[in-house]
């Protein structure tokens, strides 16, 4: 088949949701995905996600970051069905009510918290059951952790010893507090967006999934998107879309595909010899990401996850248990616990999120640290710094040029500084001191200059880039509040790139919600 009602580019968090819902509604859908099916052991076993997997991870890097003392940052992004939901820490967080109400105040009509909550609930199958805030029969399974490390529970207790509140549901009535995260798992296995939305439709006549393809460009005729040209190896093919195209390639690759198609900043396109179809400076601009600092402590306590002979043997036995029963410590998301709190005056909502890991984490887990220990991430939830995504070349197989511009705005490092200080206070509480931790990166916390230098030498992303195809009410915005591209017909965008402001939390659940909403918007247009 060379013609469909809808062509969806990208089978990640948003793309799987929109493709699955459209196919369920009776539309014929062609889903184009660069990677594979992501059904192997390394994807489905939660505790194996920390093992680098180039088949499922683009493993992008940034340009040198001035705010990080010239260092190059690491930007892992999911490749294959499920996208980043196939390689992430499975933490189920929606963001704060304030985030969505703020979107609405910026002119994104229909995106306030009360507007989006029904779509979060529609997507969700929470093992706690249906409630005012949660869905009980959606395709995306959300589960409690049953084998969290003792240190993760100690972290929550350590926070309460500082009179910080406990929170057993970060997606309920309030976000503030500390607790054990719920995760996107079903019966002890990772439950990615493709397992939720695409796998149940396997064999359906309405859904044609094409993997291992490289999208070259959108096909445009007289101001309308009519199809997509992609390559498989050296062969090029074009698939036509009667009703339209949904672009869900993610915050980095969505603007890249638009620019390769002549939609983007005019001067930049001319520099690469690309004919301008629509001069849109906002494409690839307004990149926002959660800058994150990881504090780390060494311990001799073998309850922790450790890179030792005994620790490796323990994980090997746990893998066998997991293959037999889907139970045990290989269900770990590593970021087992966390919290949200306000550290700066006048913040409208919590401005720091913590992720607690019962292991020593260095360089995104790419560098092994011998021994036992624990780590505590602190990330700035609403950074003021803005970056860009631009073409590195006209070759679609080349990764884009990514510049998050981390810590360019002094307000970000001021907030992160206070987050790191609170991390140290939590680690100093009795519950975590019981593990006899030794700080691996000691610093004078009262010396702003010394603390800032350490942050600039060690901070990096916590993997939540958004904003490069922002939604808004003006012609200068990339998409309108129905996620339609402004300036051309028959194109919608459904991924984190449309966020006008980054949400205060992990971005996987919001991306799936965006996919749910986009499917409804597309159906409304096609059913007229």
C-alpha cells in the first residue's frame, strides 16, 4: 500500500499513541520508524536499561556548552518503537497543575490542567485503580514498585526527618513531597508506549508499521503536506497521505525533518542550500531541558547496588529470577524514589525535582564506579535558559546540531545551587547516615563560587528536551492549540517539541497525553 489516511512519522511516546488511536478509530495508518521493534530482553527487563544499547538509543551529543565550562553534553534519545519510553527510567510523572494552567495563560486554549487531566486518565491503567486523578483501564500500565531498595525507602525517611512531607502520589492532589515513584511497568516488565498502543494492533489491516526507515522529507504540493519520502538502505520510497501527516519524531528530529523539508529559519536553510517552503524561525528554537546535578556517596553497605564481584553475582541471580517470575530487584528503574520541593522565593510551584538512585552514578552510567553507594539527582524544573536545534548537514542520516545552552541564564544555576544544598542536607539525615556514606565530590556548600564551579564541571541533562516546535496562539508559533502546523495544511505535530514551556517533571507521560489529544484533533478534521 502506498496511500493511507494518515502517515505518522516516529513510533515513540507520542507517535505510538496517535498511531494506535487513529488505527483503532478506523483510519488507515502508516507508521514510519527509524529503529527496530524493541522487543528484546534489554528493553523489556527494567534493570537492564542502564546497559548502553546503540540499537535503541541515538546517543546524541551537544555542541560544547559554555555554561558547563566547555564540556560536551550527552543526549540519549530512544530509537525504535516506543522511542524514549523504551530506554527511560519508567518514572510516571505528569508535571504540575500550574504547568498546564500556564500554557493556557500563554494562549494555548484547551490545555489547562482540567483540560488535559481526562487524557492522562484515558491513557492510564493504574494498578491502584480508577480515581479522580487516575485511569483504571487505559493502555498504559502504571504500577507501584514492590522491590525498591532499602536505601530508597531510607531516602524518603531522610526527607521526612527534615520535616519535608511524604507523598505517595505525585500525580494526585499535590505534587510537593517525597516518596517512591510509580513506574510504567506491567507485571514486572517495562511497558513502553508501543507495547501499550501498537502491539495490541499487530495484524490489524488499519496499521502498517515500517521499521528501519530514514525519513528524508515531507512531500508538499501547493501548501499541503501530501506524503513522506523515506529511504531504506539505498532505496527511496514515497508514501502518500490522503488526510495528513503527523510528525512525532521528538524534540530533536521533528525540527530536523521540518528543516530538511524547507520549513524553518530561512537564513539557516539557505546556508544548507535548502529551498525555503515556509520561513519559520521558531522551528528548532526555544529548546528547553532540565539541567541536573548528581551528588554521589560511597558506602560499604551491600544492600545497595554495587559494581563489585558480589554485586554483579547478585544482579545475575536477579536476572534469572526475573526471567522466571518477573519479580525481584531486576524490576528496578534505578531512579526508585524522589521528590519535589520549592527552593527559591516566589516560585509558583516546586522548582527542583530529585531522583534517588541506590547506586553510584557517574557520566550517565557510562563510567563504572567500583563499590557500593547511592546518588541523588537534583534538576531545575523550569529553566530560563533557551537553546536551539539546527541542521548539521542536509543528510537526513546525520544527527542534528544540538545546543541546549545550559546555565546561560544565571537564575538556573542559582536554583540548582539551592537544590544541591538540599540534597546534601537530606543525605545528612539519620536515615541515610545509617549507610555511613562518604561524599565523592565534597565542596564548601557555603562558598557560592566553589559550588558553582563544581556544578558547571559535572551537571548535564536529565533527558527531558522540549519546545523546539512550540504551540501557541500566534502565527510566529510552530503549531496552533490543535497541534496543526501554522502556514501549511495537513500536518500535525505530536511530541514534546510542542510544549511552550517545559513541564515540572518527567516528560514521557505528557508526551503520551499529547499523542492522545492529537489523535482526537486529527479525527475531528478527517471525520468532517
